[in-house]
């Protein structure tokens, strides 16, 4: 089989897929629909070059990535959010890179997954001071009824260095 000569996308081309947004922004289990409708899809070459290299799980032909947003006013680094869909596992990932495209850090900040027969959902709000408020709750997938007593919340922060920490 002949190997295709695919031109490597530049980091700037990759960043153009992530429109800068005004903060605050909230990411829910439905937000990806709007991003999918508005944003140009990532090419396979962009996924291979800039996402597969930072992810730590196995991909298959059904794994999907959607570019979501770029965090504004980052000086010295870039912060993007992408959505990944796998089998019963959907996640919003905040990833940071240097201005030249070298990976700094990443964290899953919201999503939906099924674990041990429970549907686990998390929602994230990113404030204009780069604090990230996350609420996680679960429900029985059969009745979709949310169990508030099982919910918890925590915070993360995007630092000026591009690191993402739990606070």
C-alpha cells in the first residue's frame, strides 16, 4: 500500500479551528452540538499531530473530536477546549500549549460517562479569572433521574504558566 504524503498542519492552522470566546462559558452535555454546528471540523492530520500525541487512551474508528473554543487573553500560551466522543464516554478537555505548539498540560473538565451502571455527568463553568467550577452528579441511566445527594463540586484554575491545577 502506498503511503500518502500528507502535509503536516501548522499549529496556527490547528488553533484557527478553535474560536476565541468571551468568558464566562459553561460546558454541558449538550454544548458540543452547538460547537459541531458552528466550528470547522479538525482534519485527521490535525488530530494525529496535536491531539493523539497528548491523549493517553486507545482510539478506534468511532472516536470523534470536535473543536470547541479558545480561552481569550492568554499571554505566552494557548488554551483550547475540545470534545472527545468514545463509546459511552464523552469528555471536554482543556489543553494548553506554548506559543510554538509544545504541549504544557491538559485536564478533563466536563463530560458524560457510564460507570458501574450509573450515568455520571459533569458540567464546567470557566470564569473570566480562569477559575473553573465543576459539578459532578450521577443518575440511573434507565430513569435519567438526577440524584442530588450524590453530586459534588470542585474547582480548577488555569494558571498564567498554562498549568491547570485543582484548588
